[in-house]
């Protein structure tokens, strides 16, 4: 018996250790380019550099549309490369798709630089997936995903991927190829995709973007993602667009790259007044949406939306001598750390991104972060304990050189961490005031931690001294009492102090990056990290996402009500929990209201109402029951 118990204990210890090794934070980059679109470097070269800079996973993300250059090319590590006068061709590697006999290109004929383009749906499906499989075979301990940069209709670029089929016994990129053909704003092929049995969207602009998001939410809710890239760069996204997309596809569209790539110069993130960037530039390498306390990101979090911040390299070119190009290599400068349950599982990585348990950093300012609110981690929900909320932060400033080869500033020191908090006041829908408002006036820095303590800012916040645990580890905590509001908490940290000329203001906020010339060295001198939030408050379930077409009715995680299917004439039973004005309406699959059944004061109790659907076509419908303090939506199938 004793031996059996000992064996069980050893088994449990082994299992715990094995799970601990499988789970944890991993570092990745999901936005980078190759010769399959407008990148300078072949797939083999980019895979080599991802591995060189220590990434655990990455996704190649070439643009949608069509490109004439054969994207396949050899590994080249002997930089610099020689750039041909044609922007999208490296002279040493250049070949054209239409130079082969027979011509492999499928679909509508279009030319660029006097050569026929291959539509990206085809190059994704028939060629680039093959290169990804070769890379996986070469870097067996890495997770490599084929993604692509979607030209989102009505907006700008968007990082996207669908891992369905990619890791099957017969791996392929068919789902993503179909998406590109159907929904990419630069794919004007009308014949090639049709031969595959795909129907191209007939919508335009933002409506087409929403159609695409809903398509993913319906077909690939757990295996796809769409993350708007460099969202401030051309002012082609507004907060109502993010709200629409997140409501339409909460499992798929759950954040943005407001810490953009292209950080090396000549304008960080390629943000500038000339490109009509929102905010005019980046602020400490981050766009105004995330960098501004109380700004657009905080407005989304103030609704309780699960909307996360990510960072990627957007690497196209590092320059002919690694000094004068606009980009750092993936992992060289900025990173996204994500907690996953299984470091080798692609689905665990997508689940980790969706969970919100991620943080972003530049220049390896920190390499570990443990941030909890009453035990809840980033992306999770905490409850006050007897009205109290305890926030614990553990962070490590690595005691070694980073990847800076551009100056002698190689081992930056974390100066301080700001704790930022805002109220969660509830979801907004497009028929409500404030839906277009990109601000959250409740959000502010509520505490600051540093190595010395006692430093006061312009808002009379006095810093608290963190505890130095050695080997770069810093620990700090704060307890808030009598917490009654629903809230969220997030972190930012930097190597700068307060009121540093051209870098920070008196309250520690990052200043416009246009104040200093953008170079690789100045980027490595200006370092920040941001955490995703932890939500907190009683009755926190009401801040979780709901999918509402046209932002009106809930069709996500639907309750299945009887009769289902229902006949043209049937009875709806419902309960009113308190005396209230009650409205019951019928909506079609697109969220258009087609009937109002009840619009009157009701006393508490059970009710029945006869529903005549004889004037409606067969299909899926929803009915909503709304009162002063309650709302319920049911899905029904009408069969005639």
C-alpha cells in the first residue's frame, strides 16, 4: 500500500513537472514579409532570422492581392543584399511567375512591372504553404504559421491567419486561400477562385469587412484571427470600426498592433503627419491609441471588451547594411510574450493570443512579467475580497546585453512602472451616444513604482519603492480598499524617468517621437513595455463579449429556445423578472428588425404571445426580450 501511494505521488509530481514545462510564456512575431509580396528576403532567409533572434513561434504574413515575382528563393545570410531598381525584385534572386512554361498562373489576367501577377490565394495555396512545411521540418522546435496581411475593405492592413488544415495529416492553406479570394480588397481576380467553387463577396467597404469577420466567426471561430495592423498609420480605422468588428467576431477580432513595426526609421512605425497618421507619429514607439492614457484603447477596455495590444516587426527590409532600412529583424527589437498551455501546439498559441494573457516590450527592457489582481492574470476577471483588491507585480530586468548593434547602450535599466486603472461602465452599441467616442475619462495612472520611491509627478502621484530581489527581479504590490466599481488595471514601464527632454512629460507620458530623429540607435534608447489588462469587479460576467449583428442583438453563445424549428404560427413564452417596460422584436440573420411583438409596460410574471410569421421567408431569425434591467436573445429557425 505504501509503495502504491509513493508511486502515485511520483506520477503526480512527474505530471505536474511535465505540464509546467509545456506551459508558460513564449515569444513570437506574427507580422513579417518575404519575397512572396514586397519583402526583400526569401522565406528561407526570414525563417533563419526568426530562429536567430530566439522566437518560439512566428507567422509569415505577406500582403494580399497579386504579385508578379516568384516568391521562392534561397537562404542568404551574407548581407547586404543588392536591391534592383524594380522595388519588388532582389536582383540576385529575381524570377517571374510568368517566365515558366507552362505558365502556372490561374485566374484573371493582371500585370505589374510588365509581368503577369499571381493572385495571392494561389501562391498561398500552391507555393508558400510548401515553403512553410520545409521550414517546419528545418526548425522542428518552433511553431511556424502561414498567415497573410489582409487588405481590409474600407480600412487598411490587417494581420490575419487561419490555422485550420495547416497542421493536419494533409496540411494545406485552402481556408485562407478562400478567404483571400472572397474578401481581400486588392484581389480583383474574378475567375480563378470561381473555378475552385468560391463565391466572391459583392459588398464593399466596411460592410465587406464585417461580412468577412462574421464568416470567420461562423466557420473558424477558434482557429483564426484578424488583428488590425499599424492602425493609426493612415487614420483609416475609427473606434466604431473596432467596436463593430469585435462585436461581429469576438473570438476572431480581439486586438490590434498599436505598437507597430517599422521602428528603425526614418519615421517610427511609418507614422507621420504626411501619411495623415492619427496622433501624427508614435509615442515611445507606440501609436496614440494605446499610448494615450484615457484614449481609444482605454475606451474599449472601459466597455469590458476583450481587446488586446500586440506588437510585431512588420519586417520588409533591414537595409543594405542593416543600418539604413526601416525595419528590425523579427525579435530583434520588439516582442509579444503570450502565455500558452502547450508551447508546441499551434492551437494553444491562438488560444493564448485570444485569452489576453500577453504583454509587449521593446529592446528587451524586461524579459519576464507576472501581473495579478487578487490572483487573476492578464485577460482574466477578479473579484474584490471584502471590498479589497491586491495587485502584485513581479518583473525581471535582464542583466545582459540586448540585440542593439547600433550604439553602446546595450543593457538598459528599467526606471519605473505605472499602474493604470479605469472604470468599466458597460457595453456600447451603435444606436447609443458615445459609440463614436474614443476616450475614457475615468482612466488614469493610480500608482508608480521605482527603485528609490518618493518621486512626485505633476498629478501628485508619489512613487513607491519596489523590492529588489536580485538577478534583475523586482517585486511590488498595492492594495485598494472599498472597491465598488467594475474596473480594469494595466501596466506600462520604461527606461526613462519623468520629464526627460524629448522623451517623457512631467507625468511620465511618452512624448511625440518626432522630437528626436528616428534611427536604430534612438529606437534602442527609447524602450517601453505594456501589459494587457486584468478586469475586476462584482458581477463581472456582464463585461464579457457578446456578438451582436449591427450591434443590436446577441447571436453569440445563443440559448436554444423551443420551438426550434418553429412554424409560421406559434407561441413564445417569456418571463419578466420585475415590473418593467418590455420590448420584444424579431430580427433577421443580418440584424435587421422585421417585427415588433411587444412594446409596453409589463408587471413581473410569466407571459405568452402568439407569433405569426406567415409573412416571413424561411430562414434563421432571432427574437429579443428587453426590459429596464434585463435582455435575452433566442435563435429560431423558420420552416414553411
